[in-house]
C-alpha cells in the first residue's frame, strides 16, 4: 500500500494546525505538559487549562517546587487527576535525578511516571524531531482505516500490528510535522463519527474509503453496561458559613484532591458525624443528588447539608482537614462535582 506521509505532509502545510499554544516556543517541557493534558481530552478543552498552567509554571523547576495542592487546583475540571499528580512527581524526579534537565532519550523518558511509549515518542518527535512512532487514539483511527485493520484497537495483537504500521509510516525526515499532521487528521477529518472523507488527503489510497467501511472501522469494543455506585457527601457548615473539606487518599478516585467528607453508605449520618468530628448538628438536609460518570462506572452523589450548633470544630486549617469559605475561595485542587456542589450553595 502507498505510503501515507507524502500526501499527509502536503495537506498539513496548508490545512494543519500551526498556531496551538504548545507549538510556540517549543521545548520538551512545554510539549510534555501539552501531551499529558491532551490524553483523552480534546484540544479545545485543553487550551485554556494549558495557558493558565504555563502562566503559573513556565518551566520544570517552578512546577517541581510548587505544592501539589496548587498543581491540582489548576488541574481542577480537566479530569483524570492522576495525570496532574504524575506531572508534579515527574518534575520532582527530573530536578533531583537529572539536574533539572528534561531527558531526551526515549528509554529514559518512558521510565518516568505517566509517560508511556506513545507519549514519549510524541514529546521527542514534536520537540526534538527525533524519529519515533506514536499511537494515540487519533493515530490508531487513521491507521486502522487507511490499512483496513479489523479487530478492536485495544486488543493486544491488534495494537502490536498498529505499532508496526506506525513505525513503517513514520518518515525519516520532517518527523515533527508528520507527527502533528497525523494527529490533526484524526482530530479534524478522520473523526470517530461522520469522517470527512471528501476532504481527506488520503482518501484515494484508503482501504476504508474504497470499501465504504467508514462506520465499521475501527472495530468497536463490545458495549458494557457501566455499574452505578453511590456515595454520601456531607456538607458540614458552621455558623461562619465555612465548609469542612477533607483531603482524599493519594490513590483512587480524585486522589489527593480536597473533597467533602464521605459518609459510608447505610450509616446513620448524625451518629457518624458525632464519631468522626465530635459535632452536634442543628439541622440535617438532603439535597438533590448528582451523577458523575467515570470511565468504568457511574457515581451518584447524595449530598447532605449539616448545620453545626458550634461555630467551629476542633480542626486546624492544615493537614488532611480544613475549613473552606465558598465566598472566599482558596487555591485548592477539587474535583468538578465537588466544586459544583459548593457553587450551588452560593446561588
């Protein structure tokens, strides 16, 4: 089959994206941050987060030396928070083990938290023009359709086949341009639904176009019904209008983020509050539930608002528990659903 890079590069010259924020003042650090943010997240969503992140953390040193709460605060709402934690952890490792110099050897890069083979290849291809194949979701879709590869791309054997094709298709020259071009094609024309084959530079040699299989490839993973889980979040509010926040464990959902205290299901909330915080409540009100969907399950959040009799509990604004005033927000990393619950209190 005809190599796709010549036609793709011609198309990229006039139709590709050349003005994205991370394409300006290119260096490995800026490219790394953008690639991590772009994992499972669209460009239009990432751009404002990236700009704010770069304004606060313009280099690796400023990121590695910042408190994790500040990093997660800027990440709040972007989702998949392990990415933010891994960015911070990797920055600290590079500062301590590599004298603050971003590694540009792929075998070193893939040992760092949150950087897999495709991400490492993209960082080095885009920032250093090193020849490394990549295989993100957009590239998988383009290669699958162009070469007519059947089977779910997440299957190990299919993925290995796609890696071989990615290696074969990556040119020896203009690697940075090619890497951006194939990602752009998948994001803008060879989209998951309603691909714009009439405008695609690869249409004349594409297996999918020739056989009218645009809706069949890539092969979809068998649908699985997501389970529904429930959680009780308690909005503990004192007479000053402050809300008690609790830091979640470093692993698991929303790891390391500040959240509302979570009461175990099938537990009497008043008894639990007394046991956990030694508090007496003047009023307990159930608020409308909220649903949040993760990749593997739905979470139904059942918020309860507990008004304390006392002005304050015996907690300090440090460690794993602290008071937070919705009208005077501080720079804390919070998951989007928790933010929405707190914002609703001030409406």
